[in-house]
């Protein structure tokens, strides 16, 4: 075996390095262009005649071990660096993924919150519209109720007034019947004596009252047919009693009463009178 860097260098075959020696390892391992300086240094050592192959082998073994250790260290550093870069890349990836996840969650939460807010606003708007509609409905119903109450009150007031007017007319009619001199039964214009029916208060001449009592066992008012009794009105007697035994001053101040007495006396002399004036005649049933 002969290892040379030029054609003039020869090595003794007896001192030749065995196959697989560090020199072969160096030549094979460091054959890259970047290792040329190391190969050149080794070849220069080989060209020195005072260095035996055994010495060179020991030096090369140490150099190879050192270089392999350095290479291993560099590879370990490169591996650790790659692992660190991979770890950082993974952490960056996780950070980015976490950021994206949080951002997506925030976006989703924001979207849900906005939708919830919109739904609440819509529900509030619908509730307000329903409340306003209900309020308007109640106002309309209240106005309708007030109008109906006013109309009912007005109708009731009209009925009350009408009833009062009718009652007043009826009272006036009854009062007129009671105070009128004419008899409502026989139409005598000025009967000398009259009677009042106790139940209803109607007034007729005494003759008509006595005639109605004589026609049956049950006396009924000839005006309203109500079961009743009657009493004679002592109108002339009261007037006479009021004017008798009084002085000229009383007679002068009560000319109206005296005139009524004259009317009664005149009525007794009129032909067609139903009942003659008789102070002692009193009939009550």
C-alpha cells in the first residue's frame, strides 16, 4: 500500500497502515471539499520521514477521536437546535392555534351576544307594541264604557225626568181631580157636597159616592176601581164654622171664604143637583 500526495513520495510496505486504519477513516470521512485542509495536514505529516506510521497512527487516532467527538457534539448541537426550533415551531403553532381558537371563541361569543341582544331588542319592541296596542284597546274600551255610561246616565236622567214629569202630571191631575168642584162621575159642575175615597184620594160628589156604595157589598173607586171607603168632605160646614161668631173685621178679611159659602148655598137651590145640602149627612164605609 502506498499513500502519497505526489508521485515522488513512497512508503515502505512493511510500515504500511493496515486496511481500516484511521487514515482510511479520515480519508473516507473527511473527503468533502470543506475537509481539504485537514486532509492536506494529514498528507503533510505522512511526507515527513522522521514520523513513523505508528506514531502517525496514534496521532491520527487521537485526532480522529477528537474530530469525531467534535462532529458528534456539533451534530448533537444541530439536533438540539433542530429540536429547539421544532419545539419553538410547535409552540408557535400551538400559540397560533390557541390564538385562533380564542379569537374564534370570542367571535362566536360576540356573535351570540349580538344575536341575543337583537333578540332581546326585538322581544322588547314586540312587547312594547303589544303593550301600546293593549293600552290603546283599553283606552278605547274605557272611552266606549264612558260613552255608554254617559248615554245610559243620560237615558236614565231622561227617563227620570220623564217619570218625574209624568208623576207631576199625575199628581197635578189627581190634585185637579181632588180640588175641582166638578164631579168626574156625573159631571155635576158644582155639587153641594163631595166625598173623598180613602184609598186613592179621588174625589166625587157625595151622591155618586153613596150610589157606588149602594150598588154592591164591595165599594170600588169609580175612577181607578181600587177597593176603598169614602168620607164626606165637610167643606161648607168648615167655612161656616170659620166665619160664624166672628166680628166684622174677620168677615171683611175673609171675603173669599164667605163667597164660597154663598156658592154652596147657591148650589143647593140649583135644579139638577144630585144631593141636597144636609149638615147632618155623614156616610163612611
